């Protein structure tokens, strides 16, 4: 049956890798998150542009910090359910097949739930760090294919997709075996949508953070 909630992250510590980037102290301030910004996610299929929320400053600052560190470069959208959401942001989930996609990878820190924002279609939401917990994951996020008012006020919605929706709707359903209970899961991410680069720009300004 279709998954009705996001894959739960039990532990935000990624599977050990020789090149894992970790910041246990959390991200330093790198952005004026009270000002309007847009993020451009360059992918293997084109650009996805996100209007970032001024109501989620911690999440937006974290996203900008990780973008500047090239954290998302090469990372796959490792879960796709066209009836609900797609998920990315795990550095162990890449399309090159040189590591196991754990579904647990992250930057070594979590963020407090900022709890403002509606779960609209194409909203960008940080996933919960644990079921019923008060924190959200530092890097993993999902983009909704359908609105879900039940979750309004319970998670951090830090943006909404304003360009590139066709890229997202063109994806085939994908469920990685290590993070899914589905019988038809896949281990191969070679055909997954891959993030090539993320840039953050103030609205009507030059690039602020570029990875």
C-alpha cells in the first residue's frame, strides 16, 4: 500500500563514509533569512526553483550553509511517490553507486521545528528527525505532490517550488530498499533525479551562497 507518512529518520548520523561532511555544532549564520531569497536546485533534468520562507529562518540558513559547502552536490531524490511526495538530502544516496543509500545520512545536526507554514502542493518540508520528536533533520527534505492540511503547524515548511514543477511531476515512483517496506523497492539509483548544484540568491540580487 502507499506510504502515508514520510520515511522516519531514527538517527540523523549518516552511515560512515570516508568523505562525510559533519558539523555537530550546527550551521553558523550565513544568510539574512529575514529577507526574501530563492534557491535554484540544478538537477540532471533541469532547474528547480524554490521561493524560501522568511518564516523559517533556521531552516533557510541551514540550507544556504549546506549549499555553500557543496553538501547536496551529487545527491539523489531517493524516494518518489507521485501521490504524496519526493525526498532528498541524504549524502549517502547518490547515483554513482559507490555507497549504500542508508536513508539516514545528514550533516550531523538537527534543527528545532519552526512549525509555521501550510503543507501545500509543492511545499518544501524538512523531515522529522524521529516520530513524534521536537526536532527536524538538518539536511533531508521532501517536496509535496499534494497538500496535507493535517500536518500544518507540526513541521518546518521552508519554501515552495515556483519553477521546475514539471521536472518533479515527470519522475517515476521510486522506493529505495534500505528505507522502504515496499515489496517493489529498488537498490539502483542510477536513473534517479540527481542534484548537481544548489545556489541561494536574495530576490533581485546576485548569488549569495553557491556550491
